[in-house]
């Protein structure tokens, strides 16, 4: 039990988890703003997004459990870093599509299935 408490109270891991959760929440908010702006609010798209967000939370819990079982500090940090990067790119794309001018936004334009950038 002490190992679980130590894993949760380790400030670097705790801070990474907090940043990841903030990024997940921010992606939800910016996604809704994009949908409102584009007049494309859709419950099935929202549901799929929520499933993805719950998936990230499950992945973080799974990473914690794997680190606990194997007594290493790899899976949780790796999962959290990927979550932060993925959600960060999504937030960047959402803000760009809302109209917020950000540096490097041309590198985050979504590519459609044909390999062409969406305009």
C-alpha cells in the first residue's frame, strides 16, 4: 500500500497526470468551440470523443498498474507523455480551426483520407 501512495504522491508523476488531465479537458472545450463555430454539433461525434478521453484515463490507470506490478517507472510516464502530446496537437488544431492564429499552425492542418490537406 505504501508503494501505491508513494507513486501517487511523487510530485513529478502527479504533476504529469494533472497536466494530462488538463489537456484532456481543454481538448473537450476547444472541440466544442470548434463545433459551435462550424455549426457541426453532433452527439455521435461527442460520444466518440468522450470514449477516446475515457480511453486515455484507462491507459493512464493501466500504466500506473503496470509500473506498480513491474516496479519500474516507464509505462505511466510514457502513457502520460503520449497523452499530453496527442491532446496538445488536437488543442492546437482546434484553436487553429476556430481562428486563433498560432505559430506553426500550417503544420497541424488535418490531412484527409486522400492525402490532401483540408482547406
